[in-house]
C-alpha cells in the first residue's frame, strides 16, 4: 500500500466518523477496489473482483447497500447513465467538493471527474429558475471521447 493510497483511506474513514458512521472493513475493501480500478465498475464487476482479491463472495444486495453508503458518504459517485460506480477523485483534498462533471469516454469507458465551473452551474440554475424549478444536488454526465481515444483516430 503506498502512502497516497493510505492517506486516502485515512481521510475516507475520518469522513465517515465525521458523519457519525463507520468505514467498516467490508466497506473499506469495496472502496479500495474502486480506488485501484482504472475505470468505473458495476456492482457485478465489484462482486467478481472482491471474490478474486479477497476470496469471499458477496451478495448483490449487500454490495448495493455498501455502495449506497459510500455514495451517501461522498466517497464514491454513481454514474446514472451507465449504472456504474467510481471512487471520488477528491477524497484526500481539503477543498469543498464541487458539483461534479463526469466526462465519460464511450470508447475506452474511462471517466474523468472535473469540477463544474461556477458560472455554468449558475446559468443552469437560472434557466431552471425561470420556470420555477429549483435544482437540487446535481452531477453532470457527459458522454464522448477522451483525448487518448480521439488522438488515435486516423481520419
Ligand atoms: Zn468527487
Ligand atoms: Zn480535489
Ligand atoms: Zn477513451
């Protein structure tokens, strides 16, 4: 386990304690799998990987429960458009979490989490407010092609 990784897990369990909850060893294992992943994972990917790495098979229901916990704790994000999960890239950061914008590559399925620009967010809020709509906590999921995949294009 390298230092950066350990630091992230320490921050993660601190974040849970701050919420009066606990990052149990089981939840921590799931988070660790997501931190080590090179892309977003479905619950079923995680069940398979958990069995491979820890030699223990988990029931889908308990995996969903643990994932929900991690999402609520702000440690993991759920991508609604692909029904996959990924570890937050800002767990060890001290700044407040911005409204996340996920750039999802439809070729390599890699995802980048970037903070949404304040003025863009305000514009969205304003246009919703025009019709009397109040935006809640949001995330934006944008599909397309990452730099690596667009770069390898020949045409
Ligand atoms: Zn995040
Ligand atoms: Zn950050
Ligand atoms: Zn890509």
